[in-house]
C-alpha cells in the first residue's frame, strides 16, 4: 500500500454519471480525498459515502475534492449516487487497475478493495493514509484534519 510522502499514481476511470475522471486534472488546483471502498449499497460503505457527502462543503472550503473508487460498474455507482444524493465522483474500477496502483486490491482484484482513504495534496503527494475496515467515521475525521493542516488551519 502506498504511504504518506509517496507520489499518488495518476489514473482515469469512468464515473457513475458517465464522465471520465482523471486525477491529473486536479494537480495544481485542488487537494483530493481519494477513498477506496468495498462495494456500493452495503451498510458500511453507505455510511461512509453519506458521511463524505455530509462533509463535502467543508472539504470544498478546504480546497479539496472527494472521489470514491470501487470495483462496482459505473451504472451501479449511478444508482448508488442517486439513491443517497452523492454529489461527488464515484469511479468504476472493474478491472482493479486503480486499486492495484494504490496497493489496496485484495487477491489481485478478485475481491472488493480495502477501505482506505488517501489525502493527496495539490502537487500529487500523499499527505495522509487512513486504513480502517470498520472505523468508518475516522476516514472523514482524519481526512478533514489533514486538509486543515494543508490549509494552515491546524498544526
């Protein structure tokens, strides 16, 4: 798994709304809270997605963007986003290439990816890695703390 201080690998993938997401489009412009989650519509993943949704305004105020990634296909992401009013990109990684680049794939991508959040600064460097399968709430809390540090609001 990638660590704090590593350069975040670039990737692109189809989002639930049919657009092509590219990490490189955010370089120099916005911090990215990139979270990998196992599966749409499961209780833990729904709680996590809704938590990110509920904190999106604060993430934006801290010059960040939230992006979710899972092995689910784009049409499933679309249904998930619609049902839970998710207003950030959900990237489909059906071949697990993105998960493998970040070291969060399980069994070569045959199983859903690990629950890991990476906070990536505007220069493309990973500033925080949050790995907790069951501590859903710590992902948002620690991501916000990292963004506050990046904006000089917290030491």
